[in-house]
């Protein structure tokens, strides 16, 4: 079988850069890598395995001969160019939310539901970062003892809003420290030494924002279990590129922290960081650049006397496992 | 009645500075303000109502003639000098955790249990910041519909670890932005664009840290209801002086967000910041310098089909309502 031609759509974005890195580091088998971006970036070059590749402007002919197209340029680009890529014969792995709830599109975390990839009709969706980071450690627990409810409070990094938001966090913080005024343009609120409820649109009907509802609906689809009761509070914190989450998880039957640790010790994509003695637990600084989800603070929830609830604290690189790495892992399944 | 002589123990600390500010801004009636600190700070001056007051080194004779002593110099100072101040005839309002669980010491949030002040035997304890910030909005709800369980995930500021931690956050961040190495000395982990599980000691028996257990036990004592099931995840985020908390609150009977808003609209010490349309909710930057606890994201918890659970997001100034202001309010009750 000939090696595939792979395209990255949105190659210059925060996730695009990591997609290229992941393909290189994992030595993804390919015969050609095509880098696509807006006309503004066309003509610039990026380095892949020591060779310069010139970025091409995305257009309707960009996908001729492409076998796998990794999209990370926002939902509207995916909606327009995803079907064009499929028509040209490519399989699309889409990092946007455009197709995630489409019943014909598998939504895949390779550690959870790799078999779903087979049902694709041209497009496979990559879940939202917060969802992936929670589900990698929750799935092996769910398999052993069904999860009936979970409550998440997130601590989300700037990277989730793209490279410009990361830069805004750096620049806004620099200005704050120098006592200079700074007006944010990417995110709606001051970010230096501040935090705010996730800026996704809030549904006035139930009070949840879209980021929170993604966590609910994507979990149902990926786990294939829409009876799990889920609620989330999604918050942006002044951290650059790793998300953390405080999870309270209720199971069908009683479960102990020791059982959870046993299960997670051998779970793929999970690293336990839970040193009570040294007060060392998952931190963004340690999760950044790592493919694994760090899991710690594993304890019996003392607010549930039935012994069925566990609390956890997790951290994962938003750009890697939360986006680029998961997409490349999906491509590897193809 | 003669106006009282008031002493601040730990006057130069992060909370000490705010105590002085609160006394001035609230025009607290006093005949003399005595500023006490370590020998290192003795001789320096601080300004109160336009007059310079010379800081005195704390010793066994510091409390002669003092009627009210506001302590904020750590638990070990409180344990040694609190009883000395009481013996000298002062009423101690103690900001440390030294006496909070002592059955002879009232633990007071003026909006919740002001009447408890009367039972003092010389010492009144000021609760932990995270507890106060949660309880000011939860109490008026609890009165109307008993709270049976709550789960908190906190986003705690540097100020909770004192002025040196705030400076370490600033300096560590500056170093990070300049690409320079920085070794933290006040807090155990890197703080710039990072977060970490609260550095209080973790109990190996149940996996909760002392900060989290304070929230449980102090709530029980202040509310006078040890049947409320509580669990917390306490996290330090790179914010300077206001704590935020994501709260999931279960009530005895069904309750709606509209009822919660109605109750909180007239609750003392609470300001509702809940603009769904503008995506504007409580933020540390807005809570800083404010006496009120900001409350928003008021919504029915969609993970509890019984309709008895509400989710909230709150923010409060850790140094003011979380510490100094609450202590001064207690002193006003005297």
C-alpha cells in the first residue's frame, strides 16, 4: 500500500504547529505533507523532518491527491472545506466542533472508542479538549464500574482560544507587571492574574455555556451512554497550554481510591501523579508537552456516604492530547 | 463608654495592612491604634487617618490597656500571644486557624452567625477565607431550604499565602516572561502561568488537605449543622488577591435558579453578577477591593434530575471579606 498524502488545514495555528510536530515525532508514515492555511500565510515555510515545506493557500483544489486531511482552522472552515476534502477522496479528521454531534460522524478518543473510526463516512471528529482530558482516565473506570454522574470544574489554559490568546495572556501580563494599560482584543476579559467563566456562548435556557455542554454531549456520544448525568463549570485561568479539571465522579457500585489507582496504573494515556507525602499532584507545568493525562488527588468523596463517589484532579496538554495528538492518533487508526 | 484601644498583631502582613485600611475606611471607633509586629518591623511607621503610627515589637506587655486585639500573624503567634492578650483584658479576634475548632471559641461570619459573638470567652475566631467566601451566599439559601450537600472547587489567589507569596507570583511571572530562571522559595511549586493543589498538608488517611477540611469543619460549626455533606478541591491559581469557587449545592427540597436569585438579591454581603447575555460573571479582577462576595453562573445543576441542586460561581477578595473585613466586622459586633 502506498504511503498516504497528509494535509494539515490551519498549519500555522497553535494546534496546526503541534499537528506537524506530532506527525514528525511519531514518525507518521506519509509520502507527502501538504500545509494549508489562509492566503495571509501562503508562501511562508515550516520545517518538517529537516525539510522546508511551503505553505499553500487553502482553496477548492487543495485536496487533490490527499488521503488524510487534518483540519484545525475553526468550525466554519471545516464546514466549507471538510466536504470538499471528502469529495476529493480524503478522510477528514476534524478538530472543530462542526461535525461532532452529526450522527454520521464518529467522535473518537483512541483510548476509549477506537472501533468507532471504522464507521466513518469521510469525516471523523476530534472531541473538545476538556472532554478528552477527562475521558481518558474516566473510561477505564467506567468499564469496570459504570459512571452514573460526574461534576467537573475546569481550569482551562489560554491555548484553547488559539495562539493569539496565548500571546494576549503573555502581553497582558507583561503590561500589568510594568503598570501599563492593556486592552484585550482576543478574549473578552482581562487575563493577567485574573480568571473568567469560559467565553463560549451561554444558553439562556439552562445557564450552561457551549464549552460545558460539549463536555456533556460529547461524553455521552464517546462513551455510548447518554444516561450519565454530567454538569460542568468551565473557567479560563491564566495558564498557557494545559487544562486541569477537578472531577467528582459517582459510580454505580461502591469503589475505593485503591481500586481507582489500580485501574489507572495500567490505563493507556494516563500517568498517576499522586504523591500525598510531597504534596505533588498534577500541574499544568508538568502536563505541558506530555501526551499523557496526569491524574492525582485520588480520594473517596467524603460528601457521598454511599462510598460510590471518587474525587480526582487531572491535567493534560490542551494542544497535544486535547487536540493535535488525539487527531494524529485517530489518523494512525486509519 | 470610653472608645476602645485596638491592637493589630501582624500589622505589616498582607492581612495586617488591610485590617488597618478597614478600620480607617469604616471609621471604626477607637481611642488608640497599636501596631504590633516582629522585631524586624519595629520602629517602622504606618499611616492611619493621616497620622504616622510607629510599629512596636510584639512582646508580653504589648496588650496592656488593649480592649480589642486583631491577630493576623499566623497560628503559632496566636497560640502564644492570644491568651496573653486575653489575660491583659483584651478580646481577641484571631485570623489564624489556631482556635477555630475550640468549642469555647465562637467562629463567626457576621452575615451568618453574629449572635455567636456573645458566647466568647476572650477569643473569637475568624474563619478561613475559602469558607467565608462560600458561606456568605450559601447561608441565606440554607435558611430557606436546608443545604444537604455541597461540592466546592476553588481557584485560590496568592494572597492566601501572604504578601511574600504575592510577590513571588509577580517575580516568578516576570522572570518567566524574560526567559530567566526562577526558584520559588515561599510556595513549593512554580507559580507563573501554572496552578497547583493547595500546599496545605494532605491527610494520608482520607486524601484531603487541611484547607479542604477547614471548609468542611468550619461550615459545620458556623452553620451549626454537622449533617451537611461537604467535599472540596482547593487549588492555587496565579491570581493575586481574590478567590473564586465553583459550587455545586444540593438542597433538601427542589429549588430553582429564580428562587436563588430572589434570595441572593437582598442578601447582605452579596452582589449578583450574572449577565448571561454579555457573558459577564464573577471575576477576581472585579472582586478585588470589594467587600461583597460576587455570585453568578446561577443555574440548575443538570446532573441532578431531582431539581434539588444548583450550581454557582463566586468570587471574593481574600484579604478583605476573606480575612480583614470579616475580622473588623466581628470587632464591630463587640
